[in-house]
């Protein structure tokens, strides 16, 4: 999945006030800063990617209780 498609997933999650987002196995090397705009996000799945760090925007996810790496 390319960067634009990932951003579209995040934007759709924001519009739909999604509480869980599955981004596992997407070939990600970074997580877009836009992830911090998902105010209602409780579950975030990022496993099976090539991540080496997480963006500071993760700290803005006040309702996040499950981060699957």
C-alpha cells in the first residue's frame, strides 16, 4: 500500500470517527503524523511492518488503550 492510500485510510477513519484502525502488514516504514488526528481511536494495529520508531503524534491519541506492534 502506498503513502497516499495510507493517508486516505487515516482520513476515512477520522471522518467516520473510527475507534480501531488496522494498518498491520502494510509495508509501512513510518507512521504518518496524521494518525494523531484520530481523536476517537482506541485500538491501533501496526504489527508486521518495518517500523523503527513512532511519530510524536501518537501521544495525541488520548483514548488509545491498545497499540499492537
